[in-house]
C-alpha cells in the first residue's frame, strides 16, 4: 500500500472513533438506575445472545502523561480490597437480572493497570464470576498488562485462572521516550515474556504502541517496529496519540517537550503500514495488524469482525457487554450505561444502592440501524443497503433516506481508490481501511464537522 503525506493530510480531520454509536459524548445524566435495570432485563432476549464481561481496574503505579483513560495512582491494599468487594457486589446485582443460561464468551480486564494489583484480588473476581456465570469452553479471557509490573510467576497464576490472551502495553522501546511520558519500561525482555506466554497457551498476543509521542521520529519508530516484528506477536497495534488536553489536562505536560509535527506523524503511519505488511502482517480495522492465521484475520476475511470499547473481536466471541467497576461501560443492543468515573464515589454508590450508573444513552430504532451501518464499515469494510434493510424489515431506499445518502459525498473516496460503490454496496479497499472513520462519518447523519470535540482521524 502506497500513501503520501499530502494524501493523508487530505483526510486527517476530527471525527469520532466509533467505538460506539452514537459516540460517548452523546451519553447523558438522564439515564437512571431504573433505566439500567430495564435494559439489563431486555438484554436477555436481544442479540448478540452471549455475555461479554468487562472489568475495569483504575489503579496505576504512576500516571503516563499521554493517558486518556480513567485512572488513579495506586492505593493502599485496604482501598483496593474495598474496590474489589464493591465490584463483586455489582456483579451479583447485575447478574440477578440476567438469564444465567446465557454463556460468557469474553472477559476483558482493562484499566488502569490490571496487573499492578495483587493476583489474589484478580483471582477473587474470577472466582466470583465463575461462581455465577457459565463460561463457554472457548471463551476469550484477556488482560491489558504493563510489562513494567509483570513477573513470569504472574503469568503462571493468570493461566491457572483461565486467562488465555494478553495485550502488552509497550508504547515504545526507546527508554528516553518512555521517560518523557512518565512510563516505566518492561521488567523483563518483551521477547522472553511473549515466548513464555506461548508456553502457557496464550493466543492472540498483541503488543501495543503509540506514535506521535515526544522525541519520536519516523526513523526511531521504524526501529521500534523492527524490534516488535522480530518478537513476532500475533497482533501489533499502533495507536495514533490523541492529543486532547482540553479533556485530559495532564497531556499539556507533553507540550513542554514538543510533539512530532503533522508531517512526521504522517510519515510514521506510512512507514508503519509498509513495514508491517512487508513483514507479513495483515492490516485490519484502523489500527490493528495481525498475522494471517490469527482469529481476527480469519474473522475479517469471513466478514465476521466486531468492535466494541475493548477493541476488535470476532462475532464468535462477542456478546452484549456488561461493564463492572469505576467508569466501566455496558454496551447493549438498546442502550449504553456508564458507571461513575471516580472510584471512591463508585464504591460509595455500590455500598449504598448496589449500582453506580452515572450516565447512559437509550438508542432509538433509527440509531440502532445507523450503528449497524457504521459497524459494517469500521469492522468489515462492506455495506449492503439491501442486507441492512432486510435485517430491519425495511427497503434499501429507507436505509439510504435514514443516512441522507448522497453518492456525491463519496466521490473523493472512490477517485482516491479508498472504496467503490456499485450495486448498492460500499466496499472499502485495503488502502481505505485507515480512513474507515472518514467513510463512516459520511454515513452518520448526526455527525457535525464543525464540532471540534474529537481527535484527528489519522
């Protein structure tokens, strides 16, 4: 795939990441606990039928200056224990409204730094989940880990608990880059960690990197990816650093050192695509590169890829997402529900009422249709107006009217070789996937280009 800086600049505009539709900025405080319970009950008969569980651990030993997540600096053991107890209460309360004949096909631990707390706390939650739910035999049980706090003995314990996938947050192999963003480097060589994970049966192992950080250059990031390729993880994820200091004030610190300019950041992206594809990785979605035999690659080829707040997954492993912990988001067919972000207030709410819902959003039928359209573009790069229409008992023209479809809005995408439009189908080309957000925006009637509230698409 060959793309130029000028070409990337053309499409480098502000836009939603579409980890949900509508995006999280649509969530509101009018969504109540009563609404939440109603949606929990409704989810028992909605699709997808399986259960996906998200566990949020907000604690971090230190705060990375680039971080956009809901985190707090590590607390003493008694506070962590109180938080874990609150999550167990929340899990039990939510489960009381669910059909427990449904199977759990995915459990994802994120944060924060989940592996920075004691393994005993992780085991406590996992035992609690297993005591309530039925875990599918091939369920994906994953954790986002910082290699700075990961011991080989931790991997042993996680494997014993049933974990079978791990995401390692590397960000960069350069020590000076990590130091300037206030992140500790790996405790053990990353290649040794990945090799050991394989001996313990972990699959879909991915290394996460961020481009656009201070001190990074196009050449230095090429060297970082060269080291990653040598390790040969199943997946390599390259996130574009989203600089949103008006949302995350700590990011202003990075401005003191300075960030790579737009042209250098573009060059990093161009090099990344060429370098990883030359190494045999397949580009899927907007930021993932996977080996051809990985589950995500197979799902992409079969057009069975899915995306939620936890990232890309397969339709086989996805379920309606039930989020637990401070700031966790539940993603159901009919609604989104987000918990209180501040962990002390989260604990207080759970202890007093059993729930900690702070805001959410109920989707109407039209928004459910648009979400399906956006997901088709973002995940699988194919949109058939007639197929979506059949799913909702409508006509293809009804769907076009809903998204205010105008073929002229796609002329640039077609001329630039990003997609084609024929027989009432949009097909995104391999070159176009890095601009999937842009194409989805052209199908989103609620998107307002003048609102400067989103990160850049590239």
